[in-house]
C-alpha cells in the first residue's frame, strides 16, 4: 500500500539545505531512471483560442484581454506532418492540445481520435489535452491508442479559486480519475509564478503524489507572462526554488517522469542542468508551446552535448 505524503514532511524536505536536497533527489532518480537520458515530447495546439473558461494565466480565454487569435481545428495532414518532424528531431512522444472546457462536438472529438491513431502509427507515444471528458470519451481515446492524457491541476487547492472560477480543482481531479480508470497514463502538474507561495507549490505536489496512482508524468510550468492575462504582473519564481520543486517532485513521485515544461527558455544552462541532476527527465522540444515560445533545437543540442544527455528513443525507431 502506498504511503501517503504529508504537507509537513514535504515542506521539511523542500527546506533541506540545497545541496542535500538535490543529492537526495538525484539518488532517488538514479534508482528509477537512467540519469543521462531525457524523454522529449513535441507539442502542437490543434485548436487554439476561444475558450470560455477564465483561467487567469491563459491567453486563450475569451474572458481576459490577451486578444489571442482563434484557430479552428487543424487538418489531420497538418498534425501528422508536425508529428513526423518532431520525431525526426528526437521526440518520442507527441502531444496534441485543444482549447476549451471540453470537446465542443462529437465531430471534433472524432477528429482527435483520428489524429491519435495516425501519430501512434508513426511509432510515437501519444498525448492529448481536451479539458474535461466523460467515461465514454476516455474509453474511446484508449481504443484509439492514447498513451497519456494531460490534465494539469495548476496549483494548490488553497490558491485555485484565486486564478480560476469557472471550474474547481475537484472537477480536474474527477477527470483525472475517469481517465485513470481506463488505464491511460496521466500527465498532470501545474504552473508556478502566478502569485502563489512555496507552500502552495508544495501542496500541489503532495496532492498529485497522493492520488490513487500518481501521474506518470509531472510537468512543472514556469509562468510565461502574456500581456492582457490576469497574472501578467505576478512575481516570477526564484530559479533555485524551481530546482527545489523539481527535486521534491522527484522524491515524492520517484517513478514518474518529471518534466520542465513552459518557461524553460528563461533558465540559463546551469539551472537546467541542476534541474536534470535533481530529477527532471522530460522536456518539450517544440519551438512553440501552444501560445508561448520555447527553446530552439540547436540550443538544446548544445546543452545536451555539454552534459552528456541522451534522448529516449521512440517506440519504433
């Protein structure tokens, strides 16, 4: 039986002397993963903008002033071409995202299922984020070959109401439970730098670790400020606190991929290397993460060469 994590113990670990913390996290990491290998994911927004939810950080919400252009569903051919390019660059997983509270129509949902099947046939792992879905939809995604469902909890239960009012964190957990019951892997993490405290960040990880099955992938996003959103004036997370958060995620969820997601392009090489030493072993490779910029391929290649990082291979190379 899985031992439940507590906030008090997690906070104690988070506050360990820095070198002690990352050494412990590194030891946990090498017991479960190859320390020199990272998993790379490509990502594509297959439908963008026009979302009715009021997530304070999101440029795609119609309720903020970001005025992000709406993009209808991309064609199957466009998505497959992007997946092939991601695989060519070393990605072993391809993530497809649609904006909105949930799939807007059965036709839209059916198109996503087709995308999953085609990307899966390339020998890549598949991941989608479609918002809140029901049991029938989860089963159809599984039958289409879906490997991972992304559904971030975003932040702590205490802070959640300060950034979102159109749904609750319990709504998010309900979808995660529905998806997990079908046997699909869960990718769930959050965003830091929205005005929350370190305690909120710790509570977010404790909640994830205490799920019946912890997420198989835990993306940690550093907020990328977008003019017009409701958190564009928030104070950014300290770089070393970000490393501490990565280390805590690794310790609390030793068998999960821990992913440095959005905002990675704001970190110098040394901080990224510290994150990987502390247990981060998954990254996004696409030069655009839905609505924000990411690191360019040549920059990643240079860093990986410096520190001897290898890429996890696709299912069929």
